[in-house]
C-alpha cells in the first residue's frame, strides 16, 4: 500500500511541477476537454461524450457500499463479502459460478470510461480510513493522436482486522485491480474500437464472526479487536482476468454492424490450515482433517455480433446473436464439462416525442431461458415491466469440497417485476415515489442448513421507496430516501429483508472566500429496522437464511466536511459519531459493524 502511494505521489508531483512552470500561460485544458464515452453509448449510436465529474457531492463516501444506491449487507469492514439486501432481476440468464460475494467490487465491462482527453489526464482519489481502511484510485489517460487514446487505472483496497486481531495492523482485506484500455476512431468516424484488459485480485482473511460464550449473561458483542473469533487461519480469494474487445463499423448513415469478443477467467479459493485450532467450527471432513483447500475455476469465451442503427431521428434498433462457451470445475470435482449457450436478442427505442420514450429489449437462449423488458419514460413518469427465466448457478447445482457435498437438479427460476415511479419538483422540494413489485417462482437460495434449496412456492416482494429532497434558505439541503419492503406468499420465508431502511444526507453547502472554495458540512444518516438477516458461510462464500440471531434495529450518523479549491478536493468524516460506549450494531449475524473512527481523503485532477 505504501509503495503504491509513493508511486502515485511521484506521478502527480511531476505533473503538478509542470503545471507550475506553465502558470503564466493560458490554461487550455480542463474538465470539458477531458471527455469520455461508454461502450453502451456507441451501442446506442450515440457519440455524445461525458465530461469529468468535478462535483464534491458524496465525495466522502469512499467505501464501496456507500457509493451506490444498492443496499448491501457486509461483514462490518470495507472490502468484505457482501450481498444486496433487496431482490433484483438477474443480468445473466445463463450459467454463473454462484460465487458472487466479491463480484460487486469487480469493475464491469459497461463501466469502463474510454477517454478522448486531448491532453494527459490524471485523477487521484485516496481515502485514509480509520483502523487501516484505505482505498486508492489512480486513473491516467492520454491521446496518442486525434483518433487514438490509451490509459490505465489502478484500484487498491486494504483493511485491517476490526475484530479478533492479534496485532493492531493485522490485514483482513487486500485487493488490487489494474486495467489498461484503448479507444480508437477512424478519421471519418465510420470505425470505432474499444479494448480493455482487466485483472482483479481480492484476498480476505475470514474470521467466521465473533465467538460468544454459551452463557447469555457473559456475552459481550462489542469488544472489537479484543473479541474472540471463530476462525484464525482461513483465507478466501477471488481472482479474475478479462479481455474485452468491441468494434463497430458504419456501413451507411445510421446503420452499423458490431462485434464483441470477451474472455473471462474466475478462480475462487477457500483455505484453512492448520485446522487443529478450529476443528469445532466445521461439521464434517470429507477429504482431509489437517487442512482445507477448496477451489473452483471458471473460463468463458463470449462472442456477440449484430447490427444496429436508427430509422430517422425517432427510432433506434439493434439485433444480435451471441454465444457463451463455458468450462467450470472444482478442485475436487470435474463433472460439468463444457457448456455452450446460444442466444438471439435485440432492443428498440422509440421517441414518440422529444420527452416521451418507449423502449424494450429481449434475449432468448437455446435452452428456453429468456429475458424481456419494456419501459416508458417522460419528464415526470417512469414505468417498466421485466420478465425473466434463468438458470440456477453452478454452485447451487453441484458442489464437493472438504466440508460440503451436494448434487441437485433445480428448475429454472422465473421472475416478473413491474416498477413505476413519478417525479415532482418545486423550488424547495423534489419528490420521487417508486413502487416495485416482483413475483419469484422456484427461487434458489441457501437454507437454514447452509445448503442450497429451491422453493417451489411463489414469493411476492413488495418494495416501496420515497425520495424527498428539501432545500431551505438556499444553502441548507436535506436529502432523504425511505424504503419499505414486504415479502408475502408461500415462498416468503426464503427471502429475508428488513421492513424499513432510511438513508439521509443533511448538510450546509456554499461557495466561500470570493467564490474560491466550494464546501459542504453535514451528516450522513442511516436507520434500519430489526430482522433476521442472512448469515454468512465463508467456506462456500454464501449468505444463508437463519432464525437464531435477530439483527436489532440501529441508526448511525457520520459527520463530514468536504471542500474544493480549483482541482483539489479534501474531505474529513467522523464515522458513527453517535456510537455509545460498549454499544454498536450488526448488519450480518456475529459480524459487528464499523465502530467510531475518523476518515480522511482527497481527490486531485490534472489536465495537462
């Protein structure tokens, strides 16, 4: 971590020195010249570029689960295993590994920014979290010529143990992601190429959660580093590589052909040795009694080819064929062999008027799985219907390791979701209520025995969200999001969610010192109602339902200050400022949430 920070410091110090030498010249480059585009923009035949985000809003939220609107539960530390609390439709209707606890930390292909920066561009984001919870993001891009750009990104995350540590600096999380990319357009803009190579390595020291005495009166849940933990030597790792190439060629005006080729490798491991100190944690030993090394390997080639274009100014369309070639195996089991999946699909977008848009997309596989969605959107209303039939994961179907073995033949999962939201804005308030109702049939989950199961009954998930943002006296802002979730039907017991969740950001915002410095001062708030949250099994990296540990309701308040002067932004945060002595909270059974501490960070942009 220190070596990476030193390397980044040298890089941006050199650039900063060159900028000092040029202070007498006119500044030509800036956020509007360092533009970028996503692959999905080109897919929609849209070549409008995005400009660099220089706002300071939510800059203090440097931990992954705080940076997204998806509500996750984790194991009480940045970089640990996590899962979405609320049900969402799958993005892949074919086979997946099922090892998804670290997938949210993986940068998706569609999230890559391909720059047209005109000049060398660098961005540094650093978060120095209390108790060794550090995050570094370093991005570099430059144009080779007017048509060709290259760049790379480095992301580093590290966290010390917050519970059961044998020393003050014992590492729990060590993760590194590195990528290199290029973007090329021909002089006549008929041909576009996007390519990236991505490598992700994530290692987590598993604690198993705190170990409590049998006598309830002697239990102390919040000793943190002095807590007794269930696992001392166990380590999980998730390593991935990806090569991704996108190409398109304009055959005629508003008519293009395109092709995508992607190679994915995913290696997942769980190790624990020696087992002599933790034999009481495991229920059975199927291979060895002195050590455990379970692993899986997933290799995939994905190819897609299609055509797309626009019919006039009001209709966009695309159609494609796709193939996935998959090889998956466990260290102690190789029965899956080679899997080939073939798909056809497409989408369409109709601009009825400038502000009224109808769109839809469909994908069907040769195995009978499908995904369909239709949407309508205007200035104040959004409605969507989604239906999908998708395959269970590899791990749900078959597994053999040192502590578990199962073989299942599950049916496809069927999901239908209808969602609608409206927007209403006045000078002092903006309201956005949303209703999302999902029915799930043949839902696959991990049950009370930590083993996969399928619920043939239907679960009905009712999710209601209200966003209400208020502005008072111009500079005081109150952003609020309230979620109510209720699961009904005969299959309801397989899906555990809290009834209520609240997220708030109350702050003062202004530009001071003769419009030189932008600043925010306020609180980030969170409240969640009590429920029987899913527990976590580090052996299989799966969250499973349980009835023994009810997560009490909790609320947290983080005091923060953010400022920006020109290209440099600084922030400070007092996390969980409302924590009382010998108290705390849980998001996952036996894993205490982050305790009171101070976090610091900065963001620095360089445009030449």
